[in-house]
C-alpha cells in the first residue's frame, strides 16, 4: 500500500494547527506545494501504515510531549517500555 497524499496533508495540517505554520508557508497555495514535496519524499520510505505509526511516535516526542500513557501514570513517570521506537516498528 502506498503512502496517500491525503495522509500526509492531514498530518501536516494537524501539526500546523498545534504548533503553527512557519510564516513562509501560511498561504494555502504554498502549503499545498510543501505537502507535495513531503509526500514525494516520504513515499520513498513509508507506506501509509508505516507513516501513521511514525506519526504517532512523532506526536509523542514533539516538544517532549508525554506519551498518552503518561496521562494515566503522571508526568515524568518512568518509561515502562510500552512505547515502540522507530527501529522496533521497522522504520529505521
């Protein structure tokens, strides 16, 4: 299964909503070109499912954002090894 441009577009739009878009790509036309570039390059390495797995890891590590389980255990809780690394899911 190939990486869908809609998957990349959705991911980049969510990241822009959460963290803001750089000033040089705030207009939709430029954002569309950036999405196309990301899709072209990411599709060389990822299938749709692999990208979604990698995106989960990226969200959990973004700005030291805690893994979802930390909300139940408390911040700065010890890592119990439940969060897979990119190597464990075969992405590196």
